[in-house]
C-alpha cells in the first residue's frame, strides 16, 4: 500500500470517528461555554497553531487571492456551519444533532446540480432525497419532539441552515484558487472562522455570559480535545481530502458520524435513544447511500484508495 493510500485511510478515520465524537464534546462543553465563544475559540486557537507551525516550517506564502478564498471558505464552513450547530446544541442532544447533519450529502447534491450544473438528478437521486425528507420528518415530527421537550423547532431549522453553509463552503473550495499547502489553507480557514465567530458573539451576548472562572476543568478539557483532535487533526484531514478526493466520497463521513455520536451520547452522557431516532437513522443512511453510491462507483479516487 502506497503512502498516499495510508494518508487517505488515516484522513478518513479522522473525519469518521474523531468527528463523530465531537458532537458529544460540543454538547457537553456548550453547557458552560457560550456557543460562539466555544466554537470561535476552538477554531481561532487551532488556526493560530497551524499557521505558526506553517510559518516556522517556511511553507510557501499564499497569494492575496488564495488568502481571500480560504477566508470565505472558513467563514462558510466554521462560522456558518459549526457556529450555528454549536448554538443549536445548547438544547439538542448530540445524537439527534448528528442525524440532522446527515442531510449534508442531500445539500451537496442540490448545490452541485443548481450551482455547478452537474446535470439533472437521476431517479435514484430523487428517491434518495425523498427518503431523506421522510427521515427528517420522523426525526423532528411532533411525536418525536414530544420525547425531547427542550428541543425547539428553531433549533432544528438552524442546524439545517448550518449544514447548508457547510456544504456550500465545501463545494466552493473545490474550484477556488486556494493555498496549495493543506496546513496553510486550513490554518487560514480556521483563524478567520474563529475571528468571525468572536464577532458574532458580540451581537449574541455570548461574551457577556462568558465567565472563565466558572467553567469546570472538564469543560476546558473538552475544548482542548476539540482544538487538537476535532480541528487540527480532523479539519486538516477534511480539508486535504476535499481537495484530493471526490467531494461526494468525502461526504460519506455522514454514514459513520451519527452512529459514533448516538452511541457515545447514549453510553457516556445518558442521552435518550428513541425509536424515532432509530427509524430516522435507517432512513437517512439509506437516503445518503442512494445519493452517493453511483458517484462513488464512478470515482477514480475510490479505485486509487
């Protein structure tokens, strides 16, 4: 097995399993650290560490255009994607949040079709979208939410918008003139995304509600985990994959993330796992399978991996 294949396998492990665990980390930490302060700190610190390392290594400096494009992607992915997701997870259990984020490949298909003009979706694609919608209805329907009274409809809507931002940023990054080195690129994205969330926190009142001395050691520990594993390792892996592997193939992390998140939420945090979540998980994974299987079969990167 070539070194490239090892890199691909390691990167997929990071976005499959490490990212699956970050749902629990965010859900626990956001109980003590306001969402945009938490998410902003996660990415600001991660981006700062990566850029310091990149400059120390003497990596090629990006052009102004490349910095601008990386900043746009970072704002979409992190402020629009993870920031809004963290805000919702003040009330939404990590397992349920991971299932809502499973809509990612659905957004990806629609964005590529409408914006990139990739061709009209096939019958199989429309079937996948329809099944996915049914899965969402089961997950967020009145009967399901009855068992989770703390979850508000606006929380679900915000998570869906967050997923839209994330996938729009992912599609934008595939053709944009980005820094050639993945560490430099990811560092800029995370630093700008973190700063953007710090600015948002000024308007949401998060900074006024943030008292560092009242945050427990456990919550600080989860923040460190999010910085090192969820961002530096996980996001760098994602950024590298999205530039080297078919984006639809990369989006398959949504197959595994919900399973990891639901299991950890149930085992570690005692979160509820209802029949509605189970049915929704089956439908959503089935929908994502229909949406990606043909493109994955035709992807040259799949054979190379």
